[in-house]
C-alpha cells in the first residue's frame, strides 16, 4: 500500500515533542495521505486540537464518549477507518497502557481495537526510556507486532543528554511508508508453511519428538496472512493458537506431515518448511502400552521421508525455503542442504544460542550463492518479516 491515498490516524500523547506532530501531520498530507488526529487529555496541555483541526479539516478528538451515536462509536469508527496508526510522541505512560491492554481514553481504546499496523515513536527523558519496565513494555509490544520508530540520542527538553529524543519526523514518515508497503505485497500468493516438532509414536502413550515450539512457523504464517497471502499452515503439535485467517491442518508424525504437504503443495506458490521434522521414527508402532518390568525395550528406528526433498523433486515453479538448525559449522551445513534438498533459500539457526521455545532467534539467510544476511537476537516476528521480504524480492526478480 502507498502512503498516497492511505488513511493515517495520528495519535498524540502528552510529551513536549507533541508540537512536532503538527509537522508530521502536514508532511503526511503533502504525501497525499488522509489524516485524522486523536489526542490524549495530556497532549492537549502541550498543543491545541485547533492546530490539527486547521491542518486536517477534521476535529482532533480526545473524548471516548463525545460524538457517540447509535450508528457511530468513535474508537471503533477510528479503528475501522485507519490503514495505520502512528503515535507521536509515545510517552512511557501510553506505552505502558497499551502493553497492559488499558483502553480508558479515545486513543488507547482505538489502539486496542485496530488490526492495522501501529507505529510508536517514543520521546521521553533518557532515564525514563532506559527504565527496565519501559524497556520490558517495548519488548513485549514488539513481540506482539507493534513497530517502534527508535528515539534518537541528543539533548533533551529536560536539559539532560541521552537517548529519548523523538526520531526525526521525516524518518518516522519513511518508516511508516516501509511498514505500509509490507501490507499487501504477498496478496496474489499461496503459501504452504509447516511448523512445530513432529511426534513419532512408540506406543499409545509415548513418542519421540524435539524441542521445537512452532513459534517461528506460526510467526511466518501470521505475517504472510497479514501481508495478503493465502496461507495453509501444516502444524505438528504446539501450544500456540492458530493465527487469524490462516487455514491450519493439524498433523502429528512426519508421515502425516508429508501427506498433508503433498496435498497442498500442488497449488502453492511458496513452501516454507519451518517444522522440525523428526529424522527417525520407530520401526514398529506397539498397539499396546509397553509395560515397565518387562526389561528395557528395544526400539529400532527407521528414517522418515525428507519432506522438503520429496516436494522439491515434485516442484513446478514453487519457491522453496527450508530451515537448518545446527550446533556446528552453521553456514557450511546450511549450504550443503540448499544443494542436497534443491532449495531456493535456507534460514540457518544457531542452536547454541538457545532458540528453542524462545521468542528471539539468531539467523543467517543463504541462497545458492552464499550468505545474504545475518541477524542476531531478533524476535521471531521480525525474522518472519525479513524472510518474507526476501521471498517477495526473489519472486519479483523472477517476473
Ligand atoms: O536435514 P535437516 O533435518 O537438517 O533439514 C532441515 C530442513 O529440512 C527443515 O526445513 C525441515 O523442515 C526439513 N526436513 C524435512 N523432512 C525431514 C527432515 C527435515 O522436510 N524428514
């Protein structure tokens, strides 16, 4: 989506940098965006709503209950109208309220109701910004898909020097433009994504599995859907809730996963194998529970089918991405897999960093030519966006 013609809701909270929001509203309008403004009670102490009414031609609202009618509920109306929300400045207070799900004024209630991207542009004293609780709230919101336009280092209104200055308005607008382009760049594509660790049954009670949480695959499915793709997620057991709008096929074993993937691969444009598929499965499934006291059972294993390799052998034009989780020689092993499994792209994970179950990850992205990029300690949601952007770029190079 382009900024020109988009509906941008500008939220203003009560910090000294509130005066810069007028500059942002006018820059957005110059770029052709439709802008409406919502302010907190404290923001009004720094800058007048009349300024924004004059700039936009619409009243800058503050009151959750003003303008309410049977047919118009302001925070829901705002949420449905907006293509994106930018909060400038975002104070420690509003960041904390959003992180806690508090919705006690028009701006926080609107933010609770939106499903579109929300960009927060923090501005505050550097000690407040570095306060561990504020940082925890920022990290938590990032994990839930909120975007942050990082504050700059410099002299602050309170006279101290440090990180906490509002990012330059032009940078916030450029950031918004980038976020908007991520909204529908995958809209004509069908994604098949796998997630979770398969379970290989030994008897009705026991199974062999691995430490995969499924978070990476679910983050990919959610982001691909949000970016407009039609998504089928073939999921081995996880504790995660299905992402909205995604078709989920639940499977247990590697063999089940292969069957489900084969069914949906034919139609797919992109396959992303984020699942941790067990490499071995018990040779014989015991229909009755193996009893203790009958000696240590001997469980023979046989290899599972290599799903991604089978599918790449059947591919027409599908773009195929796999993962490589390694403890040693990460990028060397990942490159071997690109060739062996005939992949377009591989995401190499350094297991030594303790990524299993974590919300964060360390990744290297590789194609047949070698390493494209490396990212340390980023959230799996950020990693999902990066992987999808790389897929989108590669597909557009093909056309
Ligand atoms: O060979 P390795 O298991 O390290 O390869 C990892 C990649 O291959 C992952 O993308 C995983 O989903 C996929 N894989 C598979 N079938 C298997 C084992 C792994 O598709 N049996």
